[in-house]
C-alpha cells in the first residue's frame, strides 16, 4: 500500500465541512425518475448497438467509433469495447480485438530521435476490406493515453481469464510510457509526456493517471510484475516509473488551494475528467481524489461542471459538461458515465468511514437516470437528423466545441461503453469482475 500524503490543517478543515455537508444536507437536486422503458435493459441495449459497430474480416477485428460514414476506429474506443465485451462474457470479440492490437503494436522507431516501440497509433480505419486497420492519417500519432488504454484492456483480459497471452504486449506498452517519462532522477518532474512524436514537452494529467494505473496494475499481478522487472530495470523499472507518476500527480498538478487536479504541466484549466478520471485512477491510493469529486460535483460549486438539458417527453435532465464553463454548455455523456463510476467509488469510500453517502448517491442516480433516458429517447425517436440510435448514446447533446475539440452528437463507442460501466459500477482502471461499486 502506498503511503498517502498528509493534509494541511486548512485542507482538513475544508474536508470536514464537506463531510458534514454530505451527512447533513438534503440533496440540492431531485433525481428525475428514470422511465420504465429505460429501466428494462439499458446495458443490453447498449451492447446491441456496440455489436453493430464491430467489424471483422477473418484476420482482424475492430470497432467503428461512431455511427457515421467516416470509418474511424479510435484506439481508446476499441480498448473500451474490450472491457465491455469482458463484462458481458463475450471472450471471443474481446480476444479478437486484442489479437489485432497485438499484431499492430509498433516494434521499431518511426524516427531515430523518438521511442515508438510498444505503442499504437491513436486511430485506424475500420472496415472489412484489405485496408482494415490502416492508420487514420489525421491521427497517426503515438500518444500515451490510447496506448495505456490498450494495456488496461489487456490487463482486464488477463485478470478475467488468468491468461498471460498479452503479457509481452502489456510490458512493451509500459516501457513506451516509461521511456516518455521525464524522470525525477534526471531532474524532471516525473510526468509522462504526451507522445513520442508530438507535444514532447506537454504532460497531461489525464495521461499520467493512465500511466499510474498501468504501473500499479502490473505491480498487483505477481507473475506479470516479476516478468516486467526482468525486462524493465533501473530508471525504467516498474517501481521507479510508478513512483515518478505518483510524484507528478501529488506534487506537480495537485491544486491544494482548490482541492483538485490541474489539467497538466503548466495547464491550470479544469476539465471534468480531472474528477471523473482522477477518482477511479488515483482515488484508491489517494483519498483527496474522492473529496475532490464531492467538493466539485456533489456540492455543485461555481463554476459548475453540470449542465441541465431537456429531453422531449422526459423533462429536464442533468449531465456533466467536458469542462467547467458558463456559456456554450453541453452534456458530455462519455464523461457522465465516468462520473457515475467516480461517484459510486466516492460513495463506497464515505460509507467505509461511517459517513452518509445520501447526497452522493442522489447525484449519481440523477446522472445515471439521465443517460438511460437519453438512450431510451434516441432509440425510440432518433436524434440529430438520424433514425433510431438502437441503444447507442450520443457523445454529446449539443455538439459544441469543448475548448479542446468539437464533440459529435452521433452515437459513440465512448459514451455507450461508459453507460455499461456506469450501470455495473465497473472501474476499468483496476478491472475486477467480482467486486463492483
């Protein structure tokens, strides 16, 4: 067990007020009741849509990220699909996708000044023809985040089936991340940089949360840890890499004044996944991340990450936006699913302390009901000029630019799989197919 940082007196006082607030306040928002239709089989309907996006040509398998004509499979999305198939006991599809990743893991240098070995491109074309898995030209980058998520999917498969078939793939991905880390031993801040072939001085908190989870998961699987430490030594060992990621998260991007993670090295923006990503990835080893979710989501402070929107026939719904903002607000359903998992984890943590989780649970149910109602509405009525979404969830409701990229309104793998995880209480950062939140 890693030693947790001690809290300052000021922070402790703030946390005490949050605890008392969670115990004594009535929830600020009532939870819109989920419709009877939405209660029936949200997760099963989501899988129907996900299966419709699955493509195979006999030698490779992938999942098309959006219901559109662009034929793009984002690496992160395909990794999420593996988790969903594992949750639904579809070993065949999960294995087919992982085998396709294994065959396409980069094994050499695309540039002699860069370390690409062990990574994947951020996106591929996904079809059943001869060009299946051709790198998507606009995303021909080897970013840390997507690579980490493939490794997490492989770890999930290993944990569910006790199958070491992807151990080499996991270790090579971990080495890629470690070699892109600005080590404290070298005078750095411990952060994993964004990619090997772009943004080499940028270190996003999101990617470092991913890296922390990868190194920690390897440590938690004895046989995998032994093999990894035979291969990765010195400054690149699992323990050293984990310690660097931990240092970066605790000391470089933790904003103690606001009880939250900053967006990255030199980036003080507050994207919502600092909460929805932070608690599942780092919360089990740093209680501050649970307090952070309660502070900024349950207490609903200004600026708010929450958005209210109307669904015809279902009334006002509440979801999270991609980033705290006061104009052009939107509902981001991938992040809402993530937030539900984070809130379920915070609820369990509060109950373990003997504190009331009523306000946390109310907020969680508000978001889960909204996702189910959006699913039911778009299945019955279509949306965005399209026919039935067939159980898929739109990536966002309004299709705004979130200050990082423009979100789509089409049915998406990211939003749909996170609905599955949210309903199950499944933490994909530390896969466990027995104990759920």
